C-alpha cells in the first residue's frame, strides 16, 4: 500500500474525480478527509467508505469561504495534528464568451477554482512544515495550459493554479513539501457532460487515444504524486489527457 499511515484531505470529493481519488487513497491505506459543501452528501460517502473498512472522515466546508477553510483546518488539527497530502480538486466550469460573461461568473469561478487553493495550501503548508514532509496536488486543466474559446475565465482560473503550484514548489521545497499539479484533458464526470453536445463531440475528436478519460486516470496520477514514488518530483504540471490536442 503506497499511502499507508498518511493523512490526506481531498476537496470536492463528493463526486467525480475527487470521489474516485478519495476511494483510491483509501485503498492505498491513507486516512482520508473527504471534503464537500453538503453535509448530507459527505456523510453518506464517509459511511459507505467506512462500511468497506476504510478510515474515511468528513470535513464539510465551502472551499471558497476563507473562514470556513480556517475552521475546518482547526478541526482537522485537533483530530490528527498532522496532514501529509492535500488535493485541491474542487472546481466549477461556467463557460461563456468574453462578451457575455458576468462579473459574478468571474468572481465565483476564481473564488472556487483559484483562491481556494491558496486558502487551503496556507494551512496545509504550516501543518506539513512541522513534519518537514508533505505533498500538495492541485487539479488544474488542459484549458489552463492551452486555453480555449469561451473559456477565458475557467482557463484563467486554472492557469493561475499553475502559477501557484510552481511558486509554492519553490517556496516549500526546503521544508520537503512537494507541490505539483495535474492537468486533466477530458474526463468522464458530470462536468464533462455539462457542456453542449457539439462541444462534447469536438473534445472527443481532439483526443489522440480516442477515448474519454476515466476519473481513475487522474486518481492514479494523484496516488503517484502523493506517494514516495514521486519523492524527487516538485513544481511539475502533469498532463493526463490521452494526447488531447486543443
Ligand atoms: P464535478 O464532477 O463537477 O465535481 C466537482 C466537485 O467539486 C463536486 O464534488 C463539487 O461539489 C465540488 N465543489 C464545487 N464547488 C465547491 C466548493 N465551493 N466547495 C467544496 N466543493 C466544491 O467535476 P470533476 O470533473 O470531478 O472536476 C474535478 C476537478 O477536475 C475540477 O477542479 C475540474 O476543474 C478539474 N477538471 C475536470 C475535467 C473534466 O473533464 N472533468 C478536465 C480538466 C480539469 P458539489 O457536489 O457540492 O457541487
């Protein structure tokens, strides 16, 4: 088991990539804090994971709310006094052409996709710094590295995550805290199915491997980045996109 004895927090783990990552981390022996903003949703997931014999715990907070993040980390510190792995996965997609996008859409997207990464990393870095060990994994996007029509806001929010990743990797390296990002291409979750049919086909046609990605494709990369297998890897943006050309 690659993550035995490690404590992990995964944001936005109520469904999609986050949920699959939570399950994979459990299978690898980690104690997993499952985050989401609905207590009902998270309680059910935690009970299901516990029923399978895993050490899963719920941590309900809105990643975009700095006060809620602070309170959640207080609770986590009280319970475990330690954190080894943080996966900043929570995110939203709210596409619009630049002429149509509202100020509210811009603010909400950056609050959830970008500011949250700074809020959580701040507390995680303090905790990990005590042990001189840790791995922070940020879920960016191929849209953040390559851009796309109608995605200036989402792409900007995800490109910023890359800047945060590289900066924190440099800042935290001497504390032996590694910071990397995963840039998924097109992955089979509610988010992928939320885009219009013609755009969905366009995306599928752009994938060299001719299949949509599975949440497990991202979760397995996160396992690698969380584990000691990647002990000399930091500041990297790992594309997991089946050779998507965008
Ligand atoms: P998803 O199925 O829509 O899941 C998103 C998760 O984030 C949900 O659990 C959602 O919770 C949670 N979330 C959203 N806002 C939150 C908030 N304020 N506080 C806490 N949790 C919040 O999407 P996904 O495809 O799994 O996406 C996961 C990550 O991968 C995102 O960062 C996304 O941008 C990135 N990504 C996805 C793709 C793709 O093709 N699917 C490609 C590139 C990058 P609720 O259930 O409460 O809404």
